[in-house]
């Protein structure tokens, strides 16, 4: 697990760009499928995005040793949310199991 104290979260200017976490040269991006290009507003320890999907607002903050995303769902919000995770560093991959691990080009977590 990457701890935020050692990893660098990069909050997007627009929500549709996704959240990037970088650690030791490895970059991972998280995106909510179908998200709008909502503009970020700075808040204490993070960012707020209004109306990222119909009826959905998002807040991203640092909480302890992680980055936390909270979604506020109004009654107009859809019933399904799908996230995409991608590793943007050449040669690195995601390993799916009980948890997700990012593997470096040598196959090490």
C-alpha cells in the first residue's frame, strides 16, 4: 500500500482527468467513467468537484496515510458508478487479487 506521506497525489484541475498518485516514479490514475469536466475548487487538505455526474459531487482529501474520495449522491444520481484504474508508467502493471498491487517492470510490488 502506498502511503500518501510517501506518495504524491496530483489532484486534477478538471474531474474528468482523474486522480493521479505517484510514488518512486510509478504513476497510477483513477477515473470515474462518464465523468464531466467539473472544475476543482480547493478546500482544506484537498479539492471539491461539483456535478461530476448528474446528481453527484466529489471531494478528495488526504486522510491519514491515504487519499480518500467521498461522493455525495442526490436522489437524481445514477445507480451505478464504474472507475477505471490505469498505470501510466511503461512496463508497470496492475495485479488483481484481494487487493490491487502495482508491479514494477521486474514484477515486484
